[in-house]
């Protein structure tokens, strides 16, 4: 009896680490959304252990793909077959599950992006990693200030009858404006709805500036769970907005799909197995003085030995054999 082939996808970001296991028909068998907590190595090891425990009997990982800002780290830990940027991974996932999509709105904890899909490929994109007013961390802070669970933020926004106008171009101004509206006696749900509209305005005026946003429109990332933001996008754009079933792990889904397609070429996976996570991992950085770029090189260690290097523009260090 042949083993069940599974494909592993990892999305390592600054706020969350997402892991998925797909079968060859791209059905999600297991997914995990974990907070990074500033400890990507430890949290990734924890997530991989949980995935291993939940794997069906008689199954094995036949391919592994990684994405996210920490993709090099994840690739070194698991010996990934595919290492791709977030734009490619998110685009691949949406095209697989919502093939007629033309626009992806993605808002995470620390950054946001827009991806335009045309004729089944990524045609354009933009990212915002500067202003916190367009991210999930901004909403988390305001929910804490209003003393409400972030899980209730969206449902409260939908109860608003007269949204309050909040200045949303800057996180600092938005927060001070929100406090001012509280002191004026505005209703809490109206302030929350105003914050949702401010985040959407900020996103469309910055990340989406100059972009032709066409339906079908897909909204994903952790903030897609917020019904108030989804509704505000629909009101601003004049089109329905689709939140996919696995909105919170779409990057990891895309990485797993890309791993499957890579393995379809007939090569054996490089994935080192779940046993490898029991090793001792560490990183070190240094500046290369070989040219004016002064690249910061990251060295990744397994059990005291260099396993991988990255960060150099020329490839001189990353090409060197591990010792």
C-alpha cells in the first residue's frame, strides 16, 4: 500500500507563523496559526511538532515550501524544496481556490499588500511596511484602549448607525483623534466603525493608490476575520469582497502548492524530516567588508555547525559550503 503524499507549507512572518499540510488534491488536512512572539525558531519547532503529531497514519511529506519574511530561516531549518516571496505564494493560493479573482487585499499584523491578478498571473503589486495605521497591530492597540476583545471588534462595528470620522493617515493622529471622539461622548460602536473606515481609507490611498481594483476581490490575512473591515471595503469599493475559508494561512497554502508543483518534476524532496527539529538551532550575523554594500550576513547553525548563510547581494557567502 502506497503512502499518502502530503505537502508542507510554511509562512514565517514577524507576527505569526503559519503551517499547513495539503494532500495532492490541495485539500487542507491540517493548519496552524501561531504567534511568532519574537521567537521564530522555537515557535516553528513547536508548530512542526504539532503537525507531525496530527499527520494521518501511513503518510509522509513529499515536498516542502516556505515563504514570508523569515523564509530563509525556515528553509534552512527544514531543507525546503521551494523558497518563494509572499507575493508569489499568496497569488498562487488565490488562483488555485478562487481562479477568477483579479484583486487580492492582504492585511497582516505588521504590513499590508495588494496584488493584482490578470489572466491567471500576478500583474502588479504594492506593499506597505511603513505606516502602522493600515495593519492589524493598529486595530489590536485600539481594541485594548477601548477595553474590548479584538474578536468583538468587527461585530460591534456592524452595529454602528452613524460612524465617526477618524483621521486615518497616521497611527498617532488616528489614536489621538479616537480619544478626542471618546471625550466628545461618541458611541463606542460608531468610533469602532470609524476606525474600520479609516484603516480602509489609509489602505486604498497608500497601498492601493493608482491600482485598478477589479472584482472578484479577495480579502485575506489575519485582519480578514474582522467583519467591520470587510464591510468597509465593500462600501468603499462598491463590490462584494470574498474572504476565503483559509484566509489566515493563504501564504503557507501557496507555498505548499508550489512545493507540489516542484515535486511533479520527478525529483525527490530535500525535506529533512520532522526529526530534524529536535536539533539545536542558532543564528549569528556579521557585516561583510568585501565591497561597499557592507551586506549583513546571517549564519544559521545546527548543533554548532554552519548549515546555511544568506543576506549577501553577490551570493559569495550563500554559495559557500556549510562546514
